[in-house]
C-alpha cells in the first residue's frame, strides 16, 4: 500500500462537501490503492456540523481513509497538504451586488492563499470550486508567491461534463463515445462550450448536429444548467459538482486518455491570445501529474467572439479586485 496523501477540503460541512468527502475517502479520486488523510476546514459556527460528517465518515469504515482532522484555522487544515479543494465560499446574500460578492470572497481566498503558502506541501495541487471560482483561484494564487502559480486551478469540469451530457442526449450516444469537448473561459454564464473539435466515436460532432441547435440551444443550456438545477431542486448542484471535482483532480493526477482532453481553469500563458495570467478554462491534456494546453486548434470567428466575451468578463472580475491583490 502507498503512503497516505493529505487532502484538504474547505467548506466541508456544506452540501458539496457532504458528497465530496465520501467519494475521496472511497478512493474515487486518487485510486483504490491510495490511502488519504482528510484535513477539513470550516468556519467556527459549522465545526459541530462537520463533526457529524466525520462521524459518518468513520461509520463507513473506508479501507483507504487513514485519518481525518477538523479545524477552523486555515494553516492547520492546509498543513503539508498534497491536494487542496477550496469549496467553501461566501454565497451571495440578499441585496448583495456582484462587486460585494467578489470582495467578500477576495478576503477569504487571500487568507487561504497565504495559509497555503505558509503551510502546504510545495507540490500542492489546488482546485477552487467556490464561486466566483476563476477569480477566487487568481486571488489565492497571488497570495502564495512560493508555490508554482500553475498549481492553482479552477473548476470548469462540471461545465465540461454538462456539455458531454447534452451532446450525448441529442445524438443518442453515451458520454463515453465523445472526446475532445472544450469549455473556454469563466465558470459562469459567459463560458463557451465548444464542439468545433469534438469527436463522437471518432467522427466530427459538428457534422452530426444541426448548427442552429448548437448555436441557439446547446450553448445556452450548458451555460444556464446551474440555474435550471436551482429552479428545479431549490438548491444549487451539489452531487454533480462534487463528482466533477473528483474528476478534475483524478485527471490531473492520473492523466487524460490517449487522444482525449479535458477542460480546466488554469493560468493563461497567452495561448490562443488570451490575456496572460487570467485563470481561464482551456482544453488540456494531463500526464504524470502535469497539464498542458492543447495547442494548434483552429478558432473560427464565431468561437473567437465567444472566447473573447468570457475573457472580457474575467478581465472585469480581475479589475474589480485588483486593489486587493498584493
Ligand atoms: P454550501 O453553502 O452548502 O457550503 C459552503 C460551506 O462553506 C458552508 O458550510 C460554509 O460554512 C463554508 N465556508 C464559508 N466560508 C468559509 C471559509 N472562509 N472557510 C471554510 N469554509 C467556509 O455551498 P455548496 O453548495 O457546498 O457550494 C460551495 C461553493 O461551490 C459555492 O461557492 C458555490 O457557488 C460553488 N459551486 C461551484 C461550482 C463550479 O462548477 N465551480 C458548481 C457548484 C457550486 O455552485
């Protein structure tokens, strides 16, 4: 058996946490031969609730769960962490403007970035799920100067999986028949789910669906899926978000399949003309624990416009918190 790795999870008493922790502990994320120690962070008023979740984790008697700690101090929860999943965030309250939301979260993610810098493993892989995920990841990254900036990522895998599901449903295939889906940009309603390079059983997806459906239904359905779930369920997506967070980390650690890629929010290196430094979702391949942007994809004028709209939104978010960045 391998030595255990440390996985820090913030917002552990929340609804995503309630699904995520059990999937990590069962080995879905890092493999059935990889023991894990969970290091849970919550705000002080939620510590009792998280204690209840820990009782349930114990009661599952997971063979791979090598330990669980709980804390309301980020430095403790992030101590020597190999993986950090930043799920906890401030939700938008009544009367709160987007700017207020960005600022409230900037405070949380600045502090957590500093704590990661001070306490986590130098190789820590960070996934930000809490919204606004891309900009929160940027803030955490800027506050962690001693950690490689490329180790800070934001989750667009749920959008990627949603896009797979919509396309599979339309064409009447399984999601596993589809490869090379791409989500560009922000995890928000401006994201651009792009099927220009997608394959279905090895053949171009664009040739199998009507262009009108793609432009007028598919894109907006994927963009608005989160809102549709809130409307139907009365609560935001949780199990699917947790499942996608598992997928994101597993793919990053264990790799993409030959000939396929995934979508991850990562610091732009200027590829495809996207402003350098923004945490922008790109198509990436992963191997040996490293990701690489897929290069050389043709971008037509329709795609360029959509990629730019979501880039503009991210520039606006970055500018709104600029005064809070170190
Ligand atoms: P919940 O409100 O159920 O849980 C959030 C938990 O975070 C709470 O228990 C809260 O006490 C805790 N928390 C708040 N501030 C904290 C801090 N400073 N340190 C540690 N813990 C803190 O929300 P949930 O449904 O679990 O969603 C969590 C976040 O994921 C939200 O920001 C949500 O918007 C975001 N999402 C992101 C998605 C993505 O694809 N990137 C999709 C799903 C989800 O909407």
